[in-house]
C-alpha cells in the first residue's frame, strides 16, 4: 500500500512524519512500516526515514 501510494505520487516532494504514516495504516505493526521505509531508502526511492 505504501509503495503504491508513493509510486503514484512520485513526482511530488512529500514530507511524512512517522506518526502520520502509522495513523494511515491502523493495524499494521510500526516495525513493518519501518522495514518498508528502510527498503525504500536502500533502493534509493526516498532520501531518508521520516522523523
């Protein structure tokens, strides 16, 4: 879900906060979201993990 949304809006510059991301996906463990973000950083899709 996160990947799809980010790909759809890839031409925009976004600043996400971790709290906002956690609220977007209720029921998803924060560790899973952190792992997904780290995966995107490793692939060079995003510049860094949100604060």
